[in-house]
C-alpha cells in the first residue's frame, strides 16, 4: 500500500478535540515536541508540549492588522503527517500546511490572498519577549524542563510584516525549532536544514514523505472488512504518534507513551495538576511491544523494553517514570512481553542484556505483593492493576458495597487479584523460558513458582457452583462474588482445563458481559453495574472518569479476545463466531460513532451503546495488531518455530505481506476459502486453514 493510499485511508475532515470544540488536532509528533491541540489560528497556537505536559500556549502565529486572525469557520484536512487548513471570506483567502518533524521543528507553509478593497498588513507573532532569529527561553520549568525556541521565517519583509494590496497574494514559510536549555547550539542547524533554498511546497512534501516512511516498516494488510483494514493502519499510526525519545534523565532512549493528551488542566505554563499519560507507564508497555514486534524494525520493541530498565524505583520495580523521577508501580506482564518479542526476533543477546533487570522486577513484585501461605498476589490499592473502583474491593463491607466510595474507605479490602496473579504467572513463565535459553540458573525457580501460581489460581479462585473465577479476600481467602472481566485472564494465560469452559457462557451472554460494545468490565448482574461509569449515580471522578464497574475498555477487550481465540483454536474452532463478533465490536470502538472516516480510539466506552466515555484521542493502552497477525492471519511463532492456524472470522478475503519472523519473510492470504502461506517468496502451504500446521522449525 502506498503512502497516499494510507493517507486516504486515515484522512479526517475537521478532526477536533472532543472536550474543546473548535480546537483542532495535529497528526505528527516529534521526538519531544507535539501539539495537544491547535487553536483556530495560523501557525502553532493552542497547547504545545515538550517531553511531558508543559502547556506552552504558542510557538508562533500570524496576525492581521495587529490582531490574531480567528479562522472560524475553517476547513481542515487531518492526515497522519500534516494538517491542511483552508479559510476564506469576502476579505481574505488563506491556505496552510503544517507539520512537526522528528527533530522537533514546527513548520507552517501559508498562502494569503487579500480579497478586500483595502490593504492588509500581516505580521509574524511570537510569545512575549521572543524575536525572530533569536533564541527564546519559555518562562516555564515543569518536570525540570526548560524549553528554548528559535523561530525563522521567509516571505515577510523588514520588521517581520508584509502588506498586501487589494488582490495581492503572498506565501510565507515559518519554522520553529524547540530544544532544552543547554542545547541552544542545535536549533540553528535544524532550521538551516529546512530553509535551504528548496521550494516551500517541495519542502512540505518531503517532510510529509519522511514521516510516512514509518509505514514502510509495517506489513501490508488488507481484508474484506474495510473497518479492520483501516484499523490496522490506524493502530500503527497510534504507535507512531506516541513514540517519544526524551533523550535525557531517566528516559534516555525511545519509548512509547500511553497517550499524548492528558487529564490535566490546560493552564499556560503550569505547573499542571491531574493525571499525565505522556510518560512511561509500564502497565501499557507490554501491549506496545506485542504490537510493535510485528514491524520490520525490531529495535523499536527492544528500546521500549530497555527503557523499563531505566525506570525502576527504589524497590527494584518497573514504575511510572518521567525524565526526573519514578513513582507509581503498576501490575504488568513486561517479562512475558520480552519473551514474546524474543519469539519474533530470536535476539538472545538483547535478552541476556535485559534479563537481570526483568528478573529483579519480577522477584521484587512477588516479594512485595506476595502472600505467606500461597503464591497468589495481593493488591492493596485498587488502581494499581489499572482497574480503578472495581466493585470486588468493596464486597466484604458491612452492607456489601457502600453508597459512596470517595473519600471514605469504609468497607474496602485488599484482594488477591486474578489479574495481578496472572501477570505474575506469565512473567515467571516467560522468565523460566528465557533463563533456560540464556543458561541462567534461576530458570527452575521461576518455573516452580509459576506452577504454584497456576495451582493456586485454579484451586482457590475457581468457584465450582457458579463456574467462575473470583478475587479473594487477602486474609481469609473468601471469594468476592463479583463477576469481573479479569476472570477470563486464566484462559488468556492458557492454564485452564475443560471444566472451566463454563465461565465463557457468561462472557457470551447479554445478561453479563456481552452487552453491545466490547466486554463490560463488571458483569451486568452486579448491584453496582453502570455501563457509563459513576458509583450509584455519583460521578465523583467527573463524567469521563475511570471506573471499572461496567464500561468496556480496549485494554481488557483485547486481552479477552486473545484468550477467546486461543481457546477456540484449541477446541476445534468452537468459539470462532464469538471471536468474530467481539473483534467487530472492538474494531468499531476505534472509530468515533462507528464512522470509518473518523478514527478516534479512547480509553473506555459505554459497554452498551459504544459511546466513548473518555476523550483522549489515539490512546495507546491496548493491543490490536497482534490479534490480527496471530488470529486472523494465523501466524504464531514460538520457541520451536512458526505455526499457522487462523480463526475463521467470517472474512471473504485477507492478505498480509512481509511479516518478519527471525529473518524469514511470510506472506499469508485467504481467498475463496483457500488459505496460503508463502515463506521467503515460495509457497509452503495451501489448504483450508482450520488445522494447526507447523511449517518451520528452529
């Protein structure tokens, strides 16, 4: 698929911020610089951010007759690599292309036409105290960051202005390079590489092509469902948008953020308050690795994994990290993700380099959250598995769920959580295999602990009468009889037996989890069930606040679909139809209002209607690409080689090209019921595709 094909697939007209009507969004991001949103002004005004949340209100704009020119109403065309703006009335006609380069230059090409009967003076407008051609230090210092900027323009006359006679036209090119204090000598060379005498239109074309080369590392994909085809490329755009390289402090190399927006105030300068997605959050890193491991550039996944080793807290645990500090610890399956990445790459040297830190994290977590009489993991803080306010934490209260949960702690109990225990099981299982490959003597210790975890999950958390897995009280091991989405994690981990399949009937039922959009985070039979969040009608976290008592979350919908596909393929494709239905709902959530022309993935949704509850666009806290490769295309690498076993999702056709696994290239196609596999250009399989076929062994 060409770059222009991908642009067409992902073009959005007037893509705007949902919370702030009229505020436009920008597709490209730099290693450090991005726009939270754009005001309807020429250039880059609104909220710019650098490394983390900064709230810079303006880099530059253009004023008409000394006043900011509000481009309302304007038409904008959003694509991953740029935004194009068109505005006209009986006085002015304005066209603009704007983008941000990987080396943090904001570039705007503007064309103006004076349609009035009077002269119009246009002038370059910069932050107070700034001057064109001079280094400017922004008066902020959030996260210890002091950004500096150098702006240059061509097309303006002396004094940074231009006067248009009636009918007059002008073209101006403006670029601003942003860096950190101490890096001022880098600014001028960056701008010189842009303003080197090229035609401005050619320059913008080349900058956009440079951005789109990201997709050259993406396997080509198409299928008979246009929404899945679009979603494939949209998910790779989300990864690119959230790719960052702070290059300083505790984040010295490339990593992926959970998001580029934020639940923080928008005050200019700050200091900001609230929750910030634009930093390293280890809960989401494994999901990034699962998807990015299918890109041809395997170093992206290696960097994301290595960044975790720089993000350890004082307890030796991977923690939420900005450039200056680490703080919160979240449950995650990072070591399992390292193992999955190795299955694709075969890069044992990188594994050996990272293994000591990943072992340390897994052992530290096991020590901190472990129990003295079994191997189950205790979660004391309901938010630390990323599932805030899941009702099971309040099950053991006097009245079995209080009327209010905040700020009171009445009735709250730490729990032996299914999700945290399964994460530890996966981490220990992955480390056992990696230690074996690396000749590390800890392999058997990890393997034995994983076996104990499996036994305790199946022996204690499973309730035979109701046929479901439950969280346990941290002291008594009493079951918290709340049906949570995490009950399907044991199926994802592959530790369940035939008798546990009864639980899947709840997943498929419209009376419990399958309510219309994704999978509900808490089953419908819970007294606290609310598909739109809130606690007994109290929206104390705001209308868009994170609640796990009924909304659906791409985070867990992806995991559950992974579990469902695994179980289906192991059992003669028994659940292929349910997987297809769930994947359709999950895919729909990637497009606002179900409109394929408006990609807009957020954090969580109303599980009945599919309405997005949160509003941070292009949210990077789930995986999707991995589901397409392993379950739709059926390409499954493991320690022994590569298996091919697709789920029948009802697609009439499918084609994926140039999937790389350990220096081999695979092309898979499904056409008129015939499934074919090519390896390194040679056909190695043709058949129905419903059988499990191992075509290559290491």
